[in-house]
C-alpha cells in the first residue's frame, strides 16, 4: 500500500530498530511507495513512511531492491557531493564513498553481502543514514 511521506524532522532523526520477519508488510509498503514516487525518488527508508525499522528500498536500474537491516561493512573512495531527499526541501552537501560493501537480509530474510559502486552506492548510503537518524 502506498504510504504518505514523513516530513517530521524529529521523527526522522530517531534511530530505527532492527527489522524482523514480522516487518514484511512494511517492506512491501516501502516498495509500493517507492514505485509511486519513481519520478522524483530513487530510494527510501522505512522511516520515510512513518515506520522506525531498518528497512530500505533502492532503485537499481530496472528493479527496486529491498534490504532488511543493511549495514555498510567496508567503504572506500570518499568524495563530497550534493543530495536531495523526498522528506526535505532543497539539496545539501554530504560525504559519500565511491565503493561500499553491504551486509543485509533480502526479501526472504536470507543473509546477503554485496559490493556496490557509483550512483547505487550513493543511494544506499543515503538510505542507511535515514535508518541511523541522519539527514543530509
């Protein structure tokens, strides 16, 4: 189900809790909401739809990928960039990494470990920051 976008800064600044298999519906709602906003958004965290859980959805070319409990375990190639956010007005400067290794649980809650680079890595970092209560 498509959910409204959370814009309350106090809520968005709170740390998210670990996701469990009982959070599958939130994951599906997140995918539905990202799809509904595909023209202006390439990634979302669950707190953007009002749920403080460690769940992100990322647009990766031809499909949207759901990640439960994502964690960056390796990063390299720091650079400064500017980003926007559906929950905030305008763009802001931030530090990102060109390449990251991420450990997460997939849609079936199976443990995964992947390396991402470039634009996809930047999106993942932005959404993981959301889960940590960090806004750009």
